[in-house]
């Protein structure tokens, strides 16, 4: 039993990475037989892993037709960003009210230490990883495991678009210091126990990037469907 569960977990991790990176094209039907061959597994554990990804919003299932990759539309992306605003704004409200002083101080020091790494020369994936780590740590200050779980899910589902958006911003001009300044303002408000200020800063921080989501969707389609030579 343990071996079966371990195999499903292995397949789930591999398929989750594929779904996160849109290795499956948006709305495309997923070929279970091809996956079984590619991942050297039988269809039963693959189907179990795919069902888990349906429950988490990475895939969809149509009765009689099978599994499909999730859509990539501006409307659905807006839904995800609105959900992210709700989760993160509530997280910083709770963090300002009950975040541990020592944990806040540790995060402030860590942000100060890594601030020089937020440069225009920084690798885009590294910048995004630092950003996600900071937001995850902020959420942890709230002490709410369900909010943390929801944020992890949302991060994975919008990571592909966020990476595209960040690359576009980096091409336009330095963006890292703008990001770290926003993080500092949010954390400063939490340290002051200013819940309203932290909520306002977080909302503005996320909504600034939500404005670029529609362009990111267009760029994503261009990248996903670029003709192969």
C-alpha cells in the first residue's frame, strides 16, 4: 500500500510540475496512454494523480471525454488574482494582529539581507522565487494553515503567467527594487501593528501586477504556440 501511495505521489509531483508550466496546452485533452509511457507507469495511478490535480484546479474533467488542461483566459486569470488579493490581504491583517515579534524581526532582517539581490541583472526565475518565498513567509505570520495552503495553490496556478509578466517588466527596466520596496512597506506596517496599512499596501502591491495579467496571457499564448522550426 505504501509503495502504491509513493508511486502516486511521484506521478502527482511530476504531473503537477507539467500542469504548472503548461506542458499541457490550455484546454488540450490529456493523453493518458502517452503519459503512462512517458512516466513509465500504469494508467491507474496516473488517473489517481490526475484526479488530484482536477480537485486542485490545475486540470478539468469532462465525463466521457477525459482530462483536460485548465484554460488560460483573462477572465480566469482575473479570478485567480482576485482570490490571491483576498487571501493575502486577510493574511497580513492577521499577521499585524497576532504575528510573533521574533518572527517579524527575522523576516525583516532576511528582507534587508536579500534586498541587494533584487537587481535588473537578477535571474527572473530567482526573482520570482524570492518573491514567492517572501509572500509565503508573510502568510505564515498569520498563523492560519488554511490560508497558507490556499496561497501555495494560487502561487502554483499563476506562476507561469507571473514569470512571463516579470520577464516583460525586466525587459522594460529595473523592477526588482520596486518589488522589494513594496515588501518593506508591507512588513513595516505589520511591525507597527497597523493592520489597515498592511492591508492597503498588500492590495495595491498585488493589483499593480494584476493590471498586467491580460498582456501576460497574450504573451503566454504566443510563447506556447510559437511555430517550431
